[in-house]
C-alpha cells in the first residue's frame, strides 16, 4: 500500500494552473526526485502534499498508516532563516514541537532523539554553536536533523543542496542516501538531474502543465525525457 498517493491533481496559484492531471504514488522506502524547470510546479506540489496549499482539484491521500505528523520537511532557506539566533541543539529540538502538544517543554525521549539525530548527521560537536555562525553545509545538516525529529517515516526536501559548495553538496546527498538506506522514504525536489539519476530510485519529471515522466530511475534514463535532459546535466 502506498504511503502517499497524488491523484489527478491540478495545481496553481492566483487562479493560474501550473500543472494538471498529476498522478503518482510513493511507497515505503522509495527515493523520489521531482525535477523540472523553474515554474513547473515542483514547490507548489510539495506544499500541497504538506497541506500548506489546497489543490485546485484532485486528492493527496496518505496510506500505509502514515499521518501528517510523521512527515518531516526541509524547505529552501530564506535569508532570515540563515540568520536565526539559536543554538544547533535548540534548532534540532524544535523538530519535536508537534510531539509536545500543549506541553511547554521537551521530555527526556525528545531530547534524546535530538541528540541521536545530531550524532547521526555528524553535528553533535557543534550542538552549542549558534546556528547563524555555521557554514551552509552545517546549517543544512542541522535542518535535516530537525526534520528527522519531526519525521517518523518520510522526509520532503526542497533542493537541499542549493547554494552549497560542491563538497558540501556531495556530503548532503550522501547523508540523504544513508537515511533512505535506513528506511526513511525520501521525496526531494532537485534542479540537478545528474544527482537525481545517481541517487533516486524514482523520478517525477514535470514540465509546463504536464507530466514528462513518472516511474523508476532506470526507466527514466531510457525515456525520451531522460535522453533529452539527463545527458544535459543540471537544469537552471
């Protein structure tokens, strides 16, 4: 049973349709990369899955016991977020806020979860450092650890390697691949088709108001869209 099903979605904003007839499924353990040109609706789709936006028509269905509270999210950073005056530990723990309910503090289990996720992502040594003083790669690791605290089964990432230097980008992709190998389902927007083909198990390629491809990475490489775009490298 799929964890996530998007059924005949029509998405847009300000009354303008950006994509229609979008249907795909995500199963437990998948690593899905969503690729496409700017303005094709990738971020709108992700916000719709997170229930931050309402589709113009169609449905987003959670299955396999998945609930909204078990979905972690790593959005693109804004300038304001990069200058956030909190420690790494405080940022990571904030991923547990939905678990707290009306409780105004983190319990022992939540604190332990934050420590384990910092260790998993190699940032335990900088737990007391101020977030805004970190490098771009360290900030993304911190936000990924925060998303892990929020996630039980699946993480959505919006261009997690954007703005990182080449080494930090490779390290970030390696961490995401490791999390997927440990059983976390990944749904990631990427402008880098080469990276998508290298790491993902499935590709969703969307273009101007239509789906160019939806299926396994192996089939994508052999498809018309794959022949045109994958050999051309990153999309701008």
